[in-house]
C-alpha cells in the first residue's frame, strides 16, 4: 500500500460545474416504468446532467477554474502547476492540460500535464499535485472532470442511466501552517477490463467492426463497457480495508471525522461501504440523486453541493473504480472557499 503524508499543503478553494441539460431516469426510454423506478431505488440516481455536442469535460473544468480564481483573487503569474485528470480529454494528442493553461492565461513557466484516471482520480490528483507543491512551493490548480456521456451508448441499459458529466477545480498552495494530508493509494490491473472502452487505443485500433451495434449489449466496441457485478464486488472487498488501514496507520479517530465523502458510484454500493464501517448516514453525504455518477469529479461535486455551508471540515475522501484503482485520504478544509455548483 502507498501510505504517505504530505505536509505544508493547503486547499484554498473548490468549485464544480455541471451542464444545464438535465435528464430524468424516470424517462429512460430503454426501461419500462417498473424498471426505471427500481433502478432509481437501487442506485439512488434520479437525474443526470449531460453535455451538449459542443462541450467537453475541460470546458466544465475551465468554468470552474475561472470562477474560483476570480473569487480567490489569485495572481495568475503565481500559478506554476496545472494538472488535468480525466478519461475524456479533448484529444488523444496533445494533452488537455496545456490547452487549459493557455485558455486560463497562465504563464509559460507553468508545469501542465494530464493524468488518465477515473473514479479514484480526485484522491490521486491531490496526492500528485501536493507532492509537486512540496518541491516547487507555489500555487496549483487541480482540474478534474469527465464527460462520460460522450463515450457511453445511450441505449446501454447498464451504463447510460448511471453516468453524468461534470468538471471541477481545486486551488492548492504551499503553506507552512497547513495540516498534514494522509494518503493510502492502491491499484490492481488484473481487473482492468471491468470498466473499459475496448476499441480506439493502440491495443485495439478502431476498425470497421468497432461501429457495429450489438442489440443484446446495447453498445458498440467504441462505447464504454461496465461490469457492474465485478466492480461492486471489488469495491466491497477493497475499499473498507483501505480506509481502515488509513485510519490505523496514521492513528486517526473515526469519530473526529466530520464526513466521509465517497466516489458517487451508486447508493447501494456506498451504503454497503458505510455500513461495514459502522458510519451514521448523516456522515456520508451523497450528491448522486440529482447529479448521477460524475466520474472523477464526483468527490468535489459532492463536497461543494453538500458541504458548502460548513466553515471547517475534517474529511476522509475515498475514490474507487476503473483501473482498477482506489485510494483514500484524510484532510482538513480550514478557511477553504467552497463555491456553490455552477451550471453551464
């Protein structure tokens, strides 16, 4: 396990942006009314937010970052690191982070790169950006978002009603007085095919069969596939031990944690994890009913949607899924600006 702590890293602000287009799972056309009601009851997802054909995950992150920088009144010349985490980048080549660096008007001296991660992306991103900030001692933007609707076939009953689109921005700074942030990061590539887009990469280039629609599966080989049972079993098996190891290794008192913010996979999965940890329901905020599974952005979306009224927070975050990849972190949000959800 990658257990470690970061010192002198403060989170100064978090914002999140969602598309204005809302879809109701009660109207999902490939389920009947009974199936739709049962799906909502099990997953907890009643509504989804979907980008239009001209909008990408980076656009949502850009709006989040612009709003956050304006409220923080940061000098853009002092931002020397930008990391973009997504599984739906603008292009295969070049990386999206450099495009965002330019659009935000940051200096050429700003280090910018992408990370290809999904459900665990926000926790991993905090670790990567924080580790670099310990060295460069400046200011950074962590931009995390996914437009999963662009890589899912809307006829796929197993995935289409689950996923939404969102982008987020987190402002981080090197600060001597900041409390330590603790991490426990893990991965298991033997389960790489549990969530996968089969065709379109170097392993399986796009071919004429990539666009053949399979009526039984409700998708093509260029569409994302999700093995829900495999992902659920993985999460039930790995997430709780990961969180317990984080608490034990760093001698953290579970009772002193204000909230446990989980990746918003689905309600049944998160309720199962919370129950195994003996957590009260009011300690596990959820945003998935109105925003769905927003992929890598689900943790910051939940924080700004559910916890915006809180002035001081001791949190444990847990992301888990595609990769397979999972991780947790314990952090304190003190004097952190949390902007209300932005619609675009």
